[in-house]
């Protein structure tokens, strides 16, 4: 009896398998029919359509978001341009306070990542400096240029501004004859205002140089009083530049050229001037000798007793290795019987003079003042060793009222002391001097 139930179960299991196989066979036969295949294709197409619809929806949403953001950016850009335009317009306002406000407000636009805006502002600043009468507005512009973040404003935009300022400065210096009125009694208001604007442009040039801009040509510029301390200006041309009272303390000026530049009271202390050209070759109206002559000639004429300052450069502790001083003026010479007291503002104390060439330097003196006529600056053409005197020639242009230029002899009782004073603390044995000059100055005694 125990075997019968087991047989029944086996038979039932076998019967189920047979039925399953029959059903699968019928299902395969049904799926093979064209009608079923069409249904499958329809279902697949429906699924694909749903997927495409979803993709289109996503793309549409993305495009909509992009358009929204683009619209927002355009709206912001339009607002920025409107504010910029209004601010630039205020620069032409007749009220100095309005122009000052605009000059300061423009500084904020440098924060915008827009090269065209930066260039537009810099062009406005450089143009305003050339025409702006208000010192406060000009100072604000120079301050704004000095506060530029070089990581935000491209060097190309800043370099273009520097070149524009140099061009404006050069034109104003020559056309306005600023080189002539510096340290003279010129009282024309228009020229004084022009000089003030030019000084602002000079300050703007300096702040851009400090900000990473560069140039190799600063020749024929008006840079009086400019502060170049600690800047690297190697190889830069300052030929015929007006540099009265400029400060180059600690600057690197190797291979720089100062031919015929006006260097009155320029500070070169601790500067590096290796192979520099501090020359006055074929001096013209812009050169240091001519400027000195104007200073002397414009001294008061109503007193025989006069303290005269020779405002030459200060080279104390400078590195002047192989520097060229051809034509450079050395002015320690006054007639021994003169009532003129000469104060020389020049020093080579502690300077490195290795290879420095003074063999063609110019010696200058002052004629004895025996009347109320203007003093004259005399070019020393030779040394009379027998008489212990200098042979001096009158300037090329005669003193008004004099008949002609006549050479004259100048006793120089104190001249050797004056020259030694200029070079006190410097090793003159390593410099190149005319041997007669070295003998006369009695270096080392």
C-alpha cells in the first residue's frame, strides 16, 4: 500500500510537466504569429516615445533654465552699462565734487570680469588727467590706478593706459615748455596749471610701473618730483627728461641712459647704476648744464653777497660701476675773491666708482659778481697749472648788455677742497679722471 501513493504522485508530476510543455508550445506558436509581433512593436514604440518625451522635457527644462540665466545676466550687464555710462557722464560735470565722486565710483567697476569695461575706464582716467583742473580729482584718479588688482585687470589693458599716459606727458612737456618753467620765476597761470596736470600724469605713470607695467622709453618726459624708489628700471631711457627732485633711492638703473636729462637735486642714493649713461653729450635746452645756467641767471640781482646752491644729483652709496659721466657737470668752482658763497648739493660719498669714467666730465664755475648784473655760469676749458687758476670761457649766449664772450682766468683757491668734498668717502683711485684734474683736486690728501 505504501507504493501506491508514490506512484500517484509521480504520475501527477509527469502530467503537470506535459501540460506545461503544451502551454509553452502554444505560447511560442502565438508569439510567432504576425499579430503578436505587431503588438510587441507597438509596445516598444510606446516605450521609446515615452523615453523621448521625457528627454525632450528635460532638454526643454534645461533650455528654459539657460534662457532664464542668460536673461538675468543680460539684465545685470545692461544695468552695469547704464551705471557705467551715467558715471562716465559725470566726469564732464562742471562741479568738481561731482567729478570727484565719479572718479571714485569708477573704481568699483574694476571688480567686474569685463576687459572692455576695464579698458573703457582706464581710457577715461588717462584722458581726464590731461585736462582736469581739480587737484582732488586728479589725486583720486591716481589713487584709483594705484589700487588696481593685477589679478582682475589684464596687464594688456594697464599697459595700454601706461603708453597713453607717456604719450600725453611727452606732448605736454614739449608743447607747454614745462622743462623751461621748472624752478624758474615763470608765473603764467596756464603754464602752472599745465605743470600740475603733468605732475599728476607723472605720478600715474609711476603707480602703473609699480603695478607691474613696464617700458623702456621715458625720454623727453616731465617727471619732476616723481618717486621711483626701489623700482627696477634697468635699461630705461630717460634722455632729455625733466627729473628735477625725482627720487631713485634704491632703484635698479643698470644700463639706463640719462643723456641731457635735467637731474637737478635728483636722489640716486643707494641706487644701482652699473653701465649707466649720466652724460651731457651735445647739451641742449633740456640738459642739466643748461638748467643750471638758468638757475644761476635767475638769481636776484640786487645783492653782491649771494648764497648760491648748485643743485646737482646725490649719488651717495650708489653703485656707479663703469658709469659714463661724459659732459656731466661738476660745479665746485668760484673765484677766490668773490663774495659768493657756493653750496654744492651733490655727493659721491660711499659710492662705488669702479671704472666710472669722469675723464670727459665738464667743470663749471661762477664769474665773480662785481656788479648787479646777473651771475654767469662759466665753462672751464682748461687749467693754468703755473698760476693755479682755471681758464674759463663765457657761455655761448652773452649776458644781455655785454659786447661779446671773452675768456677769463678764475683763481680757484678753494676749488680743490670743494671737489674733494664731493667725492668724500668714495674711492676715487678706481675711477677714471683726467690726470690734470686728479692732480689739481689732490685726491687722497
